[in-house]
C-alpha cells in the first residue's frame, strides 16, 4: 500500500540515502562527478538534509508497504516579498520505481500543499539539458522559464513555474475524477521489433493529447516481451478519446496480438 507522509529531521539519514540512490543514474547520464558537481543530489549527505530542516524546509516521503521509495522537499521562503511561492526540491524516486507514476503523485501532493498554504506559484530548477524531465514537468502543468549557466556547474539550469491561479479547468475540476491505468502488456516475440519501432511515436502522440497528465511505457529489463504501462488522464472523456485514437492508430495495428493486463481506477 502506498502512502505519502511528512517526515522530520530524525529521518535525515534515510532521506539522504534515498536521494543519493535515486539521482545516481542522472549523474551518470550527464557525467556529473564529485569534482565537477559536488553538490549534485547523487552525492547528498545527511548534513545537507539536516540543514534543509534547520531552515524550515519540509520533506514528504512516499512509502510502499512502509518502505521508503521516493521523497520530495517543499520550501516556502520566509524572507520572500510580494508574490508568495514555494520551491519544489529534491524530487527523488528510486530507479526501480520510476515510470510508475510515483513522481507525479508527489508533485500533486506538493501542489495541494501549496494551495492549502494559499500560495501563487511553485518553482523548480532542473538540468537544462534534461529535456525529457522538462517535458514531464510540462505535462504536469509547469511552464519553462529562463535557462541559466553557472561557472561552478557542469550543466545549465532551466527554471520552471507552476501557476496555482491559472491552470486549465480540467486540472482543477474535482467533479470529474482523474482516470489512472496501470499494469503491463505482453508482446509476442514475432511482433517485438514492430512494437519497439512504433513505441516512441505512440508515446509522443499521447503526450500531445490535451487530457494526458502522465503516460509511460517501459520495457522490462529481465523480460523484453513485457512492458510496464502507467497513464493518467484528467477525466473519463479524455481517457476514452485516447482509447479511440489508439485503436485507430498504427500502434493499434502493430499491437493487435498483444495481451493487456490493466487496472483502471477513478480518483
């Protein structure tokens, strides 16, 4: 059972380890080392998290059957003047738990926290070269801002903002339950190449749909014929429109023999 709960300074060791493990693949992808990026989250120390708590930052951990698998930090600067905003920091999901909608659950939790705190914006900073991550945040409603270069960093930083007062109605209308699909598909060996060829286009077209919040299809590392699927749509109408488009698409054609094992829920 998944649960999001606030944790405190006595869990600094656990949080730091989770952040390190979650961010190591990113450090490897962008060639970040302790020499050129000593403050990257992949090198997170317990003292860093303790310092976060001391300045008033809050941490939320997502557990699965009481085991921590992801975390996020939430900061509302007390010294900021004018427009009140929060910072979403250190969003971290363990590598074997990624592409399962866990990150989006934590982002949604921070959005609700910021609404409760009557804030106007949520700000984040991400690696400027990490286009896939930026695209993911855009799907959640964040908007790209400036990209800046810093002499002490081996990468640029792109700033993104979530406007709590200016979201499309379909993101805010609680009378229309969000639709979540999770599960997996099993592809016949003879169709595997065709599926792998069409998959990037299928994902790209789905991300362009107005009601798509999150959509991931990930090939299993141990069984290449299995693909884990996770998707969220703003409401039933958007989900049904997606299903109809897929059925008539080339993806629908190449996956005719695919076995699907899905669970669909409303929330």
